[in-house]
């Protein structure tokens, strides 16, 4: 049995929903997979701690992290996590953190350990707009990715950024919830299939 930790974030930035968590809720476990879902807080010093707690509690084989990328025009398959906290955006507690490491003395960056080629092929093959991204930013999505890669180097770990849902914006690209659920299902299925090959 392959144990998978899948996470999404709570709403932030004045939004009432977060597509990442809404999409995670719709994903089902493939055969041979134990799928455990957790919602992460959007708060400095709590996001990473939550990831660390869930990893310690579950010891997952796969860590599929997801987040909202408002304004993005594609599903973003993140390839790199940076050892950097640096954003002018307030978290849900009103805190701003600039120019600080996620972990003191740790490497500058880690590469995702996901089967990114198979994942991107699955997404685009299903007609979904998707592309690689080489920066998850320096806000809390990156914090979650870097923390997981730092703590679980032997696990398969990656991050998927999702666009807004239609109900969140009439000015930006949006993707309906059924397409977002499909995207995460394809990501999970592709990753599990790659591990079994």
C-alpha cells in the first residue's frame, strides 16, 4: 500500500474559497493507495509546522502539495523549492516576512522528486492547460514544498499550483472545479503509475 499525503490551503487574500483545497476534496484514491488529505494554514511559521506535523504523523511515501496561483493561466507543475521566505503579501494573521530562510543553513533549493514528465503529459494529454514552473514563489506554497523536500528526501514530493475558480474572479483566467479535480486526479495517477513501473 502506497501512502499519499495530499494537501491544499485554506482561503487567503480576502477570498472565501481556495481552489486547491476544494479540488483536493474531490480526488479519489487509486487502487493500492491510502490517500490522506489535510488542509494547510496560510500563516507564516504555521504552514511549515503543519507540513512537518503531518509528515511525522503519517510518514507518507508520496507528498502531493497543492496551492492557489491566482492570475495563472495554466496549471503549474512546480519543479523547484527555494530556501526563502520573502513576500510583501500578508498572511492570514497579517504577518509579512522578508528575506529569511525556511531552514537556517539548509541548501538554497531542492528539485521536486515527482515524475514531472509523466505528470505534464497526463495533464496536456487530457486537454488541460498545464506547464512546468521553475519557481513556486517565496510565499507559503514554496514554504510547504521546501519543507517537505527538506524533511522527506526519500519520498516522492511535488507541488501543483491551480488557477482561480470561476466564482473567484471575472478578470483572470479561471478553471472550473471539475477540471481542477481532474487535474489533481491525473497528477496522482501518473505519479503512482511511475512508481509502479
